[in-house]
């Protein structure tokens, strides 16, 4: 019996121009960490802390794990603003890092500190 071949996709960080591979069975945050891209993340990796909140601006994806509504509203999710520890790619993706200011505006940040 043959093992199923997992499709791999390229994830582009719009902020820095870096990219990394991610399989359809991998979570984007974990693949980014293993590739040495993006910020160091000491989060929960379970959709509860919100530290990995980013926007997918282009491409297809699958939300595999439940995300805290305290961190991602339905309106944000509809715009591709998600917790990347819960998301797997289904095509090549372009993503951007964001944080939320006190006034409620979103600010695009560089991936590298
Ligand atoms: S690392 Fe905690 S929500 Fe993603």
C-alpha cells in the first residue's frame, strides 16, 4: 500500500518577501517557525492566545482547528484574518502580519523585529 503524497505549497510573507514551504497537513505557523521565518512565537499553538493572528491576502486555505472568537471575529475571519496555528494551506498563499491598535485600527508590521 502506498502512502498518500501530501501537496506542498509556498507561503509568501508580503511584509518581508520571504517564503517557505508548507504541506497541506501542516499548520502555517509551525511551518513558518521551522523555516526560520517570521517572529518567534511562544503562543499556545491551539487557537486560544491570539499571538499568531495574521491575514491571508491571497490563496486557498482550510481552518482545521477552532479559533477563539475573543481573538478573531466572524467579520475578520471572512476577510482572511485568522490564527495561523489553526490554518493549513490548500494553494500557494500570501500572508501579512498584523496587530490591533487600541483604537481598533489594524497596523501592518514587518515580520522581522
Ligand atoms: S499560537 Fe496561540 S492562537 Fe495561535
